[in-house]
């Protein structure tokens, strides 16, 4: 398995973001260039359209230091945790 990036590694702002990095097989990651059609569906289902849209559309160029990367990951983790709970609650209500 390999580390697949929704936004390419050249986008340093999201290079180490846990919402941008996921496990992918070598075929999807290399031969299919990330298999973005299926990756897009996975991102929307896992994180909601807000996160996916932010990752896809954010073209801001920034210089990040270690502390910035750590804080970005912590903030993103808390936001994703909140979104996943909301998705689970919605799924439980529909059952």
C-alpha cells in the first residue's frame, strides 16, 4: 500500500494533512494517477462536501513551519472528528 494524496504533494499546505493522505494500492496511486473519480467519492462520503471542496479549491501558497503543520493537523483532526459524529448521527436517525 502507498500514501495517496487527494491534492498532490506539491501543494505543501496539505501535503501532511490527514484529510489529504490515505492508503491507496500502487495501481490506483501510480498507474491510475490517484484514481481521482473514486477518491472524490470517498472524500465526500468520509469528510463531507465542505472538506473536499476546501482541499480541491484552496490554491493559497504558504510557507509552513513544523509548528504550523502540527497545529493544522490538530485543528483538522478536531473538525473531522466533529463531522464524522454528525454523519454517524444522521445515519443512525435514518435507520
